[in-house]
C-alpha cells in the first residue's frame, strides 16, 4: 500500500471530526453553520482569535474535546507526512546504492513476480545464499521484498529497460512467475531476446500453455497444479521415497545430497569411463544418471564414457560434491 493511500483515511477522519464538531456547536449552542465552522477551525488550530459566541459550560467542555481530538489528529497526519518524506529520501539514497550493487552482479538469477510462489522461491534461494534480483510492478510486493533485504526492482518484467536494469544480459537463470500465462509468455519472449544464452524457467497455470512457453524460448516449464497432484499421488504411493528425496534435496543438516554436475570442455573427466574417473574413489559419489543431448541414461554402467557437456546426476556427501566445482 502506498503512503498516499495510508494517509488518505486520516484526512477522511479529520474531515469527519470537523463535521461532528460543527453539528455539535449547532446543537449545543444553537450556532449557525458558519459560526460553528469558525469555532471548530480556531479551536483545532489554536490560533486564539475571539470566540464567535458565548460558550455555555457544556459548550466549553465540548470545545476541549474539539481541541484535543482535532489537534491530535492534525499533528498525527503532519507527522506521517514528514515521516513519509524522510523515508522516501532514505529509500532513494539506499535505492541508488542498491542499483550500484545490482549492476555489479553476474551469473545471478532474475525472478519476475513476487507473489506467493515468488516469495517462497526467494526465501529458499536466500537460505542457499544464491544471488538474485526480483522484479515486480506492485508497490506492496516491492516493499515486502525490500523489507526482506532482497535486491528488487519496481517495474514491468516485460519492459526491456527493466530487464536490462536487472542485468538480464549477465544473468545465469531467468524465472518467470507472473500472475497470468499471457504475462509469462511476453516476459519469456523479452528475456530470450535480451539474452539468448540465459536458462529460462517459466510457470504455466494452464497446462495447455506449456508447449507455447517451450516454443518461444523457455527451457523448463513448471505447471504447479500438475506438479502438486503428482506429488500428492507419490506421497500416497511411496511416502518414504518422497521424504528421502526431500531430505537429500532441501534439509540443511543432511550430510547426503543429490546434485547435478556439468562436464565443462576443459574437464579432466572427459574421455574417462565412470569406473576410472575417480568419482567413487576420490569423492565418494555415485553416478545415478547421465543426461546427454536431452537423453537421460539411468544407472550408467561402470564402462560408460564421460563426454563434454554431459550432466552427471550424483549422490554423495555435500562437502565432497561441493569439492567437484
């Protein structure tokens, strides 16, 4: 909620108090509307001009209430306006500093949309200490992300200028989690045009739009409802398997982990068979699958030869797996 929207109800309360005061003077003292308005204004502002009419004891008590209620509300509004102005200046200063910090980011993640799913994704990424920038066009979400200490931009993720400010050209991954499939399609198009090499993950609320997002450049498309239904079915059929995978993937205290490792062109593993690679002997890891040119090889044989650009799916101790990087 913007500061203007927060302050507007306070002015409405002040106006309502003035109306009540005018009616009060009219009833208690029988004053005309103009005299009642005059008495209300000089009482609230405490300017000390002469009274428009003689006050009865009841009128004097009512005037005391007018002064305290009106003056208190007036100063509270003035304080909120001053606080908002000061906060705005501080935010602009900090915003410029954050922009400098964001401009230096490289190989980071750009996340479009800070809704329920976006907030959950950012929370997990922060736990893993992964660098990311959030883009959202709603002020309340922007403020929420700022309060959590995230790098955040207020704007439309389909806007090329906003994507450039987020460093899309230097980003490693772009995640589109906007509230509609149409917005996600436009954002994926913009991100792919801005950075042909970026890895794009998009959400599709309607499974029929999955193929469209893949055609226009998304590398992975997540359909939350399908994913949730599959997880529920798996939990019913094989609850212990699901629990084990969750522990390996997300539990920070679990020593065993499952990770993926990309074989780069200069990797010493190229041309070696799995049994001779030293992955098991030196790093105590098990190769459970190899992805090669879009094809997945499960439980590869010991004489399976490792090639460049292969993606190895490994299970092992976290510290040993991290040593592979």
